[in-house]
C-alpha cells in the first residue's frame, strides 16, 4: 500500500462512518423521542395511579367519618331505647310502650328482649320476635362481668342480619340479667347509598376485638378480623387509611378508611374496591395508548424514510461541502493577496520623494486597510467582522509610532459589523487617534486618550475617542483631507458624528453595529 493511498482510504472510512452517523442519528432521534413519549406516558400513568389511589383513600376516609357519625347516632339512640325500657316501671306493658315510642324515631326497626341472669328471655317484658336465650352470646358473657354496656357481633334474627346493644341489669349490686335491643343491620345501607362508593364497596362497624358488628353488604356468617393485618391497622390510630390486598371476608382488594368511636366501643370502616377506583384510569390509559401507538409508528416510519433520503443526498452534500471549503480557501487567498498588495503599495510609497509627514499618514491609512483584510482571513469572518481585535491592533500600531508619554486606554466591546464597514471604521479611528496624538497635547509632556467601543440599543454601536488635551473646534476649516475622510467614511457607515468637549475633545461616532453573541458554553 502506497503512502498516498493510505490517507485516501482513511478518508473513505471516515466518510462511511459519517454517512452512517448522519442517517442513524435520525432513527436514533426518533427512537429516543418515542422512548421519551412512552416514558412520559408511563410516568403520567404512575402519577395518575398514585393520585387515583390517594383520591380513593380520601373518599373512603370521608365515608368512614360519615358512617362513624351515623352509627354513633343509631347506637346512642338504641342505648336510649334500652334505658327507657329499663326504667319504665314494673308494668311490662308500660315498658314496651315507652320503648316503642322511642324506637319509632330511629331509621331502623328494633326488637326488645329482656333476659334473666341465666340468659333466658322474660317473655312478658319482651317482644315476641326476640331470641329465647342469649346465654351463649359474647355480649351476654361480657355483661356478667364488670361491663355495663356491650355491643354484639352480627347475628341472624327472623332471617335478617342484626346486631345487639345490651345493658347490664343488677339488683343490690348483683347481676340480674340484661336488656337487649336488636338493630336491623340494614341501617348501614342508608348510610352507604349517599356515599356513592361504587361497585364492591363496603361499609362496616367493627368492634375493637375484631368482630364485625354490621356490614353492608351483609355478611353470610359472622366474621372475626382479629389477627389480620387490617385489624392491627384499625387499632393503631384514631383514623386513617390503608390498602388491603385481599379482604379477609371476600378476597377483594380494597382501599380502606376508618374512624374509631372509642366511647361506644366500635370502629367505623368504609372501603372502595381498588378495581372500581382504577377503572376510569385504565380506560383513559387504553384510549391514550390507542392514540399514541399510531403516532409512534408514524415517527419510526418517518425516520426510516428520512434516513433513506439523507443517504441519497449525502453525495450532493459532500460536493457542496467541498465547494464551500474551496470557496473559503479562495476568500482567504483573496484577502491575503489584497493585504500583501497593500503592503507592497506601502513599500513603493516609501520610495517616492514626498514629504515625510504625508508619507507617514498614508502609511497609517494603508495599514488600517490591510489590517482588516488580515483580520478577515485569519478569523475566517467573511460576512461579519468582530472589530474589537482589529481596532485593538490599529491602536497598538498608532501608539507605537507616537509619543510614548501619552497614555492610551482602550475599552472595547465585541462589536460585529459588515465586512464592508470594518475598513471604514478602522480608517476613521486611524484619522481621529492620529490627530489626537499630533495636535491634542502640543506643548505638554504627557496626556491621556480613552478609546471606547460600546453597544447601543436597537442594533447600533458607538465609537468614541476622548483626550484631555487642548480641545478642538470643528467649526475651524480643516487644512488637510483627514476631516473629509472621516466624514466620508462615516457617511458610508450610515453613522453620525458628534463633537463635544469634556476636559478635552470627545469624538463620538454612532453607527450600525451589534454586540456579538456569546460563544456556546461561555
């Protein structure tokens, strides 16, 4: 393999790699965009899932609070009915009448049963539908001890689920039996309907020991929740929410809210089916997925077609790039030749027998023109020129040939002008600064010149040259051509010249120019 073949083949390898990168970038971008869309969609789904769960828990908590208050009123009213039956007097009929008067005000039917110390019913003081015996019920056993009131778990009476509110009866301090009212468990249905908790939702009253007192929908059999993780949570706080992966009663996943009613010994519980709560979210996800799928497919197909088109046009792009590079080289060569020609003209000028002062002025003007061409081909700025470094070069060149005791300070913004304006701006600065060195400090050993280049609003800029010298009167007729040059170049720039005095002379040029954009990453 020859040395000349190696760079050529290396270039071909780079071209193949670039072609692959250019085409693949479109596909990769589309895949990335689709991935981002899917990722955002998944993120929104996750956020929606969390929000839906939180809203369902909040709904369950609100329902539990309502159930707690409603159940408190029902059970407290049932206690009032029991108290009425207990204190109505010795006449059995009177007790039943008083009980009936109170029970009519409750939203559910009550059955009164009065029992002796053995748990057998006292028929003449009880309703006909009351159970004959309660000696095997936990609430009766609780009343044989120190408890004055007891709340029974769900049981069945006349084919209906009921629960008992019982009060201890005693004579001379000894246990003498119990007065019990049996409440229809259907009372919870009236509390459930306004909550609109949805399909498979439940509301319940649960005793602190875990036995379910009442539930809507009703239980087939009494349920004991003690020992379950849910019961542990119910006993851990006065109120709250939790997620039940599977109900111990029917296995359905629910979001549960609860509120304790410690003075009456129960916990109000409301739950929302997790499936019901998420049904709307799943439907929305399905609909959005149907909309996103065609978009994703269209993006991927479009990227493949675009990549194919890019490969077809790659050869033309390489030709254009080569032509552009060639033109850039030509532009640099042109500006380099112009700069060399101007230097040659300057050299020829030095050979002519003309006054030294005129020759020096002409040399400075030629340098100002050649410097801009050098700046252009060194920076490859063929359309717009950043004139800060160009003007700084002019200032240093003029100061190098002037009185070293005069101090020059430059405060230059990075101003951009058109390439045709750069030379005019340099020539104006050359004339004004040279005149300041030549005339401003006559008879003085030192001086100070301040050159400023600043951006102005509305796409304009300002060049000012200020000295602390003897001043300048623009109304005095000029002897040379310098002032006419400055005015002519200013007109070419579309600028305006302002003469002012401020402890010396101030030359100001207002011209079209803008502040350069900051470099990327600066």
